[in-house]
C-alpha cells in the first residue's frame, strides 16, 4: 500500500478519485492546497503526489519545482491533472519535472494504472548492475534537481568509441570488463576530486554521464581522457591475455573516448531535453572529427 497525496480544490471530484485509489489498495490524503508541500511530504511520508495544475496559491507546476529542488524529496513522483492539455502546456510541465500528465476528467482506471506504473518504477533499483554506477533514470532526476536549483553544474557525456566492433571481435565478457573498467575509473576520479556535486551514471552501452561543478568540468574531462589512455593498455592485456600484443593498436583506438561537455547555470533557460540535445549536437561534431577528444559547448563558460 502506497501513501498518496491528492491536491485539488474540487473536493467532490478529489474525494471520488481518492475513493477509487483506496479501492485499488492505496492510502490517499486529500488537500486543497500544496503551498506547504514539503511539510506534507515529511509529515505523511508520501510516496506519490497527484495535483491539479491550476491551484489558487501555488500551481501544480510550482509544487513540482519545490519537490524537484528539495534535497530529500526530489525523486518523489508527481502526476499532474489538468483540463488544459495543449502541447505547450505539456512541454512546460515535463520541463519542470512532471512524471505523468493526465487530462481532466480522468478515467479512474487510467489514473490507477498511472499510479501503479510510476510506483513500480520508483521501487526499482537505481543502480546499473553491470557497472555499479547509477542508472539513466537516477542521473536524469539528479540533473532535473540541479537544473531547478540553478546550480552551476556541468554535464559530461563520455562515450567509448567502436565498442560494438570491439565486442564483435572479442566477445561480451571483454566488453563488460571494459565497461566496468571505465566505471571504476569514474568513481575513483570523482572521489579524488572531492566535488560534492559529482555523480556518475551508465546510460547503456558505451555511454556514461558525469555531473560535476562547472569549475571542475574542463579539468575533470582532461583527467578522464588522460587516465583512460594510461589505463587502456592494462585493460587490453587483462581482456585479451596472450593475444593482446597481436592487435594492441587497433584495440586502443577502438576504445578511445569522446567527452562532450555542456552545463547549466543560474539563468534557468534550459530544460533537461535541451541539455541532451546539446550533447547530441556535440557528439555529432565529434563523429565528424573522426577521433576521440573533448568537445565543449562554447556558449557556456567553464
């Protein structure tokens, strides 16, 4: 049984939906205002919030921003209900960190399915079991929180080049050893810097994301590339054993890195989607260059 908070000024409508959620096995608390949302989350140990978008004191989007910028509660799921479902409002809601957006009047069955689906996601592990790093969901949530707090953070996208070809040549076990080697390096460097903002995640395949303070971004990127270049020959030897010397140059080239760097700041002009689009653009530039290296978002000051 999950503890749900339902925020809506329409008491009759809210109580109807709350009764359906209770029938589905949940405990549901109704409030007409979310102005004290953090206190409500603390007091009632809320697992998920459902809120009307248009509220008189603090809107559903304002509630979302307070949750996403809070140190403890930033991962709390939020479902927004609204009579307005235009594309612009949907985009605005998702940019604030809304998890699910449902049009009113909502079918109770759809609401229950959405609640159960989101709760199942939350209870799933945040750790990528192959690398021991955070998974993509956790990293995106951390980015959303840093963005809403307008922290001066940088996002480093790290890709191991030609990992697919390396896997085809030497197998899945060799691939997994390479990925775990990168994960260990990122953890070590993050601990060594002492950067309180540092967080590293595995996004799948040869793709990794690190969050660091903007002041550390360039130095950290260079250190990753330099240390990986030093580490790679040893990794190749462990992975390939006696065959390492036979194809040493090709293997090293295959696993070289590109590091793409962008960042957020106190201007608050970007959404999480904007960051990933910028990183995709930088990655495209890196692919055009045809080699590894560091590629910076020149619009940001690092």
